[in-house]
């Protein structure tokens, strides 16, 4: 019997294999050598445990796999076949072509990010996008920060630290990722004063809670849940009236969460509070996300009265929440589509919301035909897509689903996730379902390959 350890290549011999050249070019010699050393150690341990030594070719494959598994970029594109448009786990909003181009331009060239071209001296990054935002919303001034959580924190800290903030019990929500309104309030140094009950809060509840310690009245969009039945809430206009009637008037702040400029009702959805409606109702500050229903980059948008926005801009914390230049570029381009009136054609979130049922059915039928020809058994079913992003919970847009009946839906989902690019689908009763609404036209061939791959894995 030959010594099994002798059959293993030396580290240098392994690294000299020509098949590994691309791997070394991509990840660097040092990282590949470290992984190779670790792999050879693991193989020696397996031999000690009684396993046969692998072939040289098998070692190369395992090394390639090991290096990619640990060092290949982990953030990669996936195919969203869930039908959830603003999918919080899958990167939320996709950017329009114009926004992508704007991002690229400002990323690859110097820009006037903080330079005043008229005066020839230092300028402010906070002026970009402001004119577009005020024009679209009717607000006096605007400030863009990194995300809406930062926006809410900044506003509360600046306007209400050391004071009390009055909010309805029905709005003490937790948004995804552990963002809880009571915690945000505590972090900002404001004391929470809850009024009303979970399902009913009246104007008198706010009125009775106002003291000389009250810093502001806060209204928060319920976001990802809805109270139905015996309910009552107070609108922005009434809150503003109450705040103005006080001896010492206080601001009314409205955290809209998803924040939309467009009306959701023409698509058969309920009314989602619009940014401009909140401003028109008199809210002193409105905050919302850039990458939910707005359909732009991740950002927190703060609109409001000039003097309040000026205070926010001076607050030192704003520096920590400041927005990146590529974000500003993408946001400007996104807002321009609203100004032109082409948002439903240009902005992917709105293109998906407004996709005609007939187009969705036609795409699902084409997928079904292609898969049937490949010997895969599929069915078309009527179903519903969701807007997501914490807006319009429980409401759906009618769609046509491609479904694959199977006794092992979770095994099929796992095989789809393991495909390149990964396919994320969902389970509908006894089947795995694919919704054309969120699958990009350019991804259809990859989707069908992924499904065929998944079915093959199921049969193994
Ligand atoms: C989503 C959401 C937030 C947080 O916004 P991010 O952009 O995720 O930081 C805050 N408030 C409400 C009501 C939300 O829906």
C-alpha cells in the first residue's frame, strides 16, 4: 500500500495547476494559497479518519469552490419572482435607467457636490434635489439624509430632545429590521407620551395630553399592518389645527414611511397617504424613504418649514447621516420623472404597480409554453402581487402566476436559490409560484433555466 498522504500534491504543485490561473487572477495568490493550505489540511484530516485521498482534479474543483464560497462578492443580483414589488429583503426599489445613468456619471467624474459654481467657493451638498422636492411636494424646504430611520431620529432629536412627543397608541409600530418607533423616540432623547387606544384615538386624547413639556405631535404611518373594524384616528389637518391653537404652537411631524407622490387608487389599491397631501394639510415636517414607493435610491427625505429644515441642516448629527453623491444623483433623476409625468413608464416600482393584467398573463403563458415544451409540468393560476415596503398591507394586485405543483415545495425553493442567478419564488398551497410582475424582461431566460435546474434537482 502506498502512503495516501504522498498522493496529495504539494502546496506549490497545486498552485501551479493551470486551471487555477483565473482564480489567482481574480482573488490574488496569497488568498488562494491560504485557502489551498486549509483545504490540504482538511483533506489530510479526512485521510486520517479513513477516507480515500481525492484526485488532483477533485482537489482543484474543491479549491475553486472553497475560494469562491469565502471570497466571491456576497452581494449579487437575484431574480425576484415573489411578486412583492418593494421587497425589503431583496433590495427594495430598482432604479430607473435615468437614475442609473446619473449615478454612474457622478461616480466616474468629479462633481460640484459641495462646490458653488456661481460663487466659485465651497457649497453645500444639501441643496441638491431640494428644488425638485419642494416643487413636487409644495413644501418650503427639504433635506435628504441616508435613510428614513435617520430622518426620523434627526427630526425628533432636533425638535424634541428633553421634551415630550405625543403619539397615538395605534401608531407605535415596529417596521422591519427591528426599527421600533418607541425605541427611536427614546434614542432621540424625547419622552414618549402615548394617547388613545390601539384601535381608537380622538383629537381630545391629544388635547388632554398637551402640557408645557410637549415638544411636538407625531403621526406615524402604520406601515406594515392595519387595524380593521372599530377604528378611529386623527388626521394631519386636525392635529395641525390643535397644535396651532396652543398658546405655544408646536410642530406636527408626519413620518409617512413609504411616501408616495402618485395616487395608488387607480390601481384598485386603497389610498396611501401622499406626500403632497400631508404638506397641504399643514404638516410642519414630513419624512419618508427614498427606496420604497418613491422608487429611488436608499435615502431619508425630510420636507418641511424653512426654519425647521435650516435647524436640521445645522445639527451636528446631520453630518453622520449625510447622503452620498451617487444617491443624490439617482434621487434627482428619479424626481425628474415625476416632474415630467412619466413616473409610471420610467420608474420600475410604478411600472410594476401599473403593469396591465393582460401583459402579465401573456408573459406567464409564454413561460408555461416554454417549460411545457421542455417537459416540465406547470399550471397557470390567478393570484395576487403585493406592493410591499410596508405599504398597503393585505392588499393585492391581480396577476397570473406560473405554478409548479410539487410535494416538496421547500426543496424546490432551495434548489432555485442555489441556482446562478438565484431565483426567489413563493409557495402557494401545493405549488411553487412565480409572479411575472417582479421578474424583469431581461431575466426571463435565466428564470426558465433556473426552473428547469430546480426541477432536475427535485428528480435526483
Ligand atoms: C420604512 C419606514 C421607516 C424606516 O425607513 P428606512 O428608509 O428603512 O430607514 C420609518 N418609518 C416608517 C413608518 C416606515 O415605514
